[in-house]
C-alpha cells in the first residue's frame, strides 16, 4: 500500500456537514478544504472564495465560524477547495471574501 507523503493533520471545519474536515499538509503549505470553502458553487454559478449555497450547508453559523480555523494558517498556505480553483496568498483574505459573499 502506498503511503501518504508527509504528515497530514486533520482540521475540523464543520458547517457544510457536521463532520466536515480539512486536511493540512503543513510542510507543503497546503490545506484541502473540501466543501468548507469553495471557489466555484456549481448550483449558483458564484465564483470566488465562498461557502456552498445554503441548500447544501447544514449549519451556516457553524460554517462561518469554521473559517476562523483557516484564518489561523500561515500566509502563503495554498487552499485546495472541493470545487473550483486553488487559492493562493493569505488564507484570511480568502475567508474574508467568503464572509463578504455571505450565504446565498
């Protein structure tokens, strides 16, 4: 069986679903956000960092609070969303855009 390179860490990102989890590879500067933060919402057509639309978000206040965990990541951490293009730069800039977009 192939081994996963590095030592991925789980990051609890509930809200989209109760058990939403991101996977952080700190030595590579990558966070797989899953659907906790996306850059393309296929249902609404929205592009840019955001939460998925309310029809697919279990608990919006919790989903927004989960963005705080992404805020805490070092600048330059690449965010790899479940849908859409990767996000580079400061993670807090992406989460700020997601908060500004709000829940649709």
